[in-house]
C-alpha cells in the first residue's frame, strides 16, 4: 500500500493532526540519501566549504527559488476568473500569481533527499556533477519534518482557499485569534503540503523533502542546518566514481573522524545490469 496525500489531508481536514503525521511517518524510509556536487578542480572554494560543513555534520538548505525546478512551490495557481474575484492592492493583475507564489518561495528553505542511490544514475549526473561529487546515506531517526513528494500532471487552483486565508489572516492581525488557532493550522497545513507537489517528469528522483519556514535574512540564498536538526543521522559517505583524488582523500578522512563507513561507487563491468556498485 502506497502513501496517499488524500488520506493524509483528510486527517488534517478533520483536525486529526497527530493521526495524520503518524500515518505519514509510516511511509518515510528508514534510510534516505542526499547527493552533493564537487568541482573537477582542486582547491575549489565552494567544494571545500561543503566538505567543511560535512565535517561538522551540517548541510546547506537553499531557498526554493534557488532550486532547479522553475515550478518549485508553484503547484498552485489562481485562474483568471479567480483573480477577477479578489482585489489585490498594489499588484498588477498579470503579476498576481507571481506575487503570491514568490512570497511562498521566499518563506522556506528546502533539502531534497532520495530513497535510492545506485539504481538512479541520472542523480549522480545531475546532483553530483557527473559522478565527481558524493552521496550521504542517512538514517531517518526522526521523520516528523520529512515528507514524500507527490508527482502530478496538473497544478491546483487555490481560489477557493483565498477567502478563508484572508478572513483568518485579518483576524490574526486584529488579535482575534492566536497562532495556534485550529482553522489556521488546517489552512497552513494544506498550503504547506502543496510544496510537496511536483510535475510527473521528476518522478525518477523518488524525492523526499524537508521544507522549513525561514524568513530571517533575504540577503542570503539559504542557511546551514545540522543533520540532527532535521531528523537525520549520518550512516555512510559514498564517493562518486569520478571524484577528484584530493576530495576523495578529504572525504575518507571526514568519514574516519565521524566514525562512519566510507564507500566508493564504481561500475561493475562483469554484471549485465546497468548498475553501479559500492565498495
């Protein structure tokens, strides 16, 4: 049986938040992976900074607008008919969708993980600089902030939500309700989950996502976050088969310092399958 956001959101709609998260957490794998690119050049500043973060058991989490999908956090939209229904001050009609969705993208930092490391070679190509980078294997010790991505064919109109959002936001600003208002929580949860929707063409990535609210500093493109702050415990480091020898030596030293296993991906030339192996 596969995870269903329809079931999850039904729990949320009925205000059964704990049941919703218990249901969702059952479908989060115990092991997830994350890819990192490294330069082909030695002493590259960005590559060395990533390795410094790894040695401290931190990772960089960018804002949504810095990810590679132009529709990131844009799985929702307002139709032209819906736009005409609502009044938006100081925003031109043709820019309303961008205005609303850009606000969403500015409010979250994201880390993307995957459930498979060796059977999806395009992941090494796209996110580890053509196998020159590395992949981290994590144990998901806490699954509360980790969500599966739902792959869909079409975006979702949100006009029916705007009345409720406007009403509750106004009451919150006027001090009539508190941040923990149940109706407000339901609306926010639904809007948050739309951040887990991506187009079907990305399905091969088998993505799981951590998406955290963060609006403290718009001058930077994201922030560093400790592994354990998002429920992850490092299990192993997997080095790409084309990784620069300087970076490979550093990765092996970091693995030794952190007392985790270190492996290197390679091609199994004696296997009929198009698969990598680790040793």
